[in-house]
């Protein structure tokens, strides 16, 4: 069974940092592209950052470029999102999602349950 | 690429047919997916590349369209189908989602 399990969310002050993790099981992690998608409370979906299966191609939304860094550890079946200089508008549920495709861009056949990030003083 | 979904809300009864629209601001070829999201849950992939049902999706869900105009049809609504539906394009980066259509009980 395919499983994706996010962790690392929580309450953080503006300007602070968090590191999200997504541990996967049930499939060969190294052969899938992975993406972080977020959803602000009561709002729609936004692609935040993506990483190809090989790790040599990345995407960042303009809103997070220079502040967030996506990475993966294939030996630990884990995807990461390092989030620095957090802002109130980063408050959202963060989902990790997998895709067998990268070009021209992915869609997502499996999602985690999400982890809530709240940026507030 | 901006995706505009209509209507914002669709009020229907079980057994009725639901027709949801997604219009792209420029051609996405056939690179369009549909997702279903229920409260407190992650999205679930229904349709990919305009008309292909994802694994395990019932046949009452179908997708059509190409270029800029796409449709998700639920042929006969089941109680578990009342949810929010999103379209998503993968024609190019940044991949984008529509604003969603809520299918609610009439």
C-alpha cells in the first residue's frame, strides 16, 4: 500500500523556520518525482515546490523562492521542505504528493494527509 | 496559466448528473487533471490527461476536452460524491489549479 506521511508542522513566529518531512512507503521512492502542495485555510491548492526523481530538476513558486528548499534522501525514502523566513501568508496545510511524471509538469496520484503550518506571533 | 472553474457551487440531488467546467487561459493541450477533495482529507486524483480515469475511480466519473475547455462529468451522483473538485494543468510550470467547484446537496 502506498503511504505518504508528513510531519514537522506547527506554530512558528514570523521570520522563523520549520523543516517538513514526508516519509513514504509502498513504492520505489527514487523513481518518483515529488512535490509539496499547500492549501491555506478555506482556500484552494497551490504548488509550492517540486523535485524530479533524479533530484536534478527543481521548481519553486515565486512566493517561496529564496526562502524554501526542497530535497530528498532516497536512502531514507524521505522528502524534505526547509522553510525559512516564514510569513503569515505561508500558513497552510502542506501536502506531499508523488508523480510518475515530471515533463512537462506533474500531476499527483497519491497524497499524504498533510501537516499544518501556522505562522503567527 | 489561469484555470477558471464553473460553476463555483453546484446544487444537485443523488442520482442526478453533474457537469463541471474548467477553462484555461491558454491551451494546455490534453494535460489536465481532476481531483476530488472532501473536508479534512487530501485531494484524490480522479482523471489525468483530460480523459483517463485514475486507478480505482468508478466509471461514473468521466473527463473530456482539449486545448482550453474541459469537462468533468459525474453520470449519476452517489452520496459520497458530494465534495469539492479541482482541475490542474501540467502543460507547463508553474503547474496551476483551478479555484474549485463545490458539489453540494440540493
